[in-house]
C-alpha cells in the first residue's frame, strides 16, 4: 500500500484540527482520557500527525497525561519503523514546517520525533479482519486502507469500527473510500472531509443483521450458541490482556495475551486471582465488593506491576457482568499497557 500521499488532503486535516479535535476535548472532563485509534497505520506518519494536533490543542503536559494513541497494522516491519519515529523530508512533505521544528529533531535529511511523543503512541500488530476492535475510541483514523478490501470485508470492518467508537466519537476516512453497508450506521459530519460519527447504537442482533450477505436473503435468528461464540472470539482475539472472573474473583477465562504477559496456565483456572501472581496488580477482593455494590465500571490508572524482568504499568478497566435480574455474576478485566510514567525512552509491551 502506498501511504506517501497521506497528508495531501490538507483541508481535511485542517478541519480535523479546527473543528473535530476541539469538539472531542470539549466533550471530556479536564482529567478524562482521550483515546485515538489509527487503524492501518503503516509506518506511523498519521499517528504522529494526530499526536501533534492533540499536543497543540492541549499543550504537551496535558497531552502526555490524557491522550492514548493506538497505532495498529498487520505489517511488523512497518510497526517497527513507526516506533523509531524517523522519517525523510519526502515522507513528511505536507506537514507544516512549524510542527516539524517544534516536535522533531532534524538530522541531515531526516526528522526524528521527540522521545515523549514517540512514547505516547502504542504501536501494535492488529488484523482488521480477524481481531476484535479496540474499544471506547474518541477518534478513529483509517485512511486509504478500506479500498483494498472487497465489499463484504469492507462492510464487516465498518461494523467493528462502529463497536469501537464511543457514541460521540468520530471516524476519519480517506477521500478515496466510501461507506458500504445496507444500513446507514455512520452519518457524515463533513462529507467533503470524509469525517463521520455514529448514526445510532446498534444491538448485537442488529449488527448480525447488517452482515453483507443479508441484502439478498433473510438472516436467520442467531442462536444462543452463535452469540456465545461471537463474544468468545472477540475475547480471545482482543489486542489487550483480558481476564474473566466469577463473582468470587476466581479466574474462569483468559486470553493468550494475558497468559503470555502474566505467565498464566490452565491450572490457574478456578483459582482466586488474588492468590495468583497477577493478584498484586489488582486488589480484586475489594474491587469485587465495590462492583457488587455499585454495578458500574471501575478504572485504575497507572498501576505498577514489578517482576524480575522489570516494571510494567497498566490502566485497568473492571467491567461488571450482571444478570437480567441485577445480580453480579462476575467481571471482565482489561489491562492496557501504558508508557512509563517518568517517560523513560523505552516501549513496554506492544498490543497484539
């Protein structure tokens, strides 16, 4: 894929900077996170472009405290390039010089982005067709990528993007791309600039019904087993480490990312998370009591986990799983790896 002209649509980037990013910031509390997903990031130029726009709008201190940018692609070589944050003149040709001088160091014919900006972007491998989407996204940028997929896959990816975005989130596409689906699941904010927002929230059944093949034939009612398989696949393919626990805090399910990160084994299933090595990361005993009382999402920021291999830092999201009658049956724990709080020049665990 050729991404060398990613910034040629200067008017659209100006619209993003002057209209969309201020809306996102205005919709947030002053200390609330802003989450961005650059899907199909290639070598990362667009991720750095968005980071500069947000840093300009928030100031660098607020940007480093509040912004999470996930830059994903299927190509490892491209991701490694992006992590380096080093580009030639031609690869950044349409980025204003004032941005380059402020956020980059120039060495001969190359620009190298400032270390704190590089560390603010989490590069990870992600397959748009196979992997579950990253959730609770405020701005999703996917430009000049969807045109490489056939109609069926194109529509499937858009459904996943719908899942990924917050209700007031924005989707930024390339001008060569179009929204293909039987239902209008996105509405234009600026058609000229290919910026969209969600049309409405869709139920799981509605998402299943807008599969591409449903245009010519009725979609049968999905069985309970189909729905269970759907969510199991989303759980296992998540780019983040996930744990599922019952109401006692005992481990009942984990995905490969969590097993690798925390050294979990099959023998750990059924064991209280508090009694495992991961127990030091999340004090699940007190958290389960709080979930049982409040029945609402709990988030823990900048949680440190110390191992023989060094320190890791996470944002942890604990989501209650509740029966229709209101009783708590368990919780889902999502671990999002974040850069070191003191911004040492290193990258921790990549997603995917």
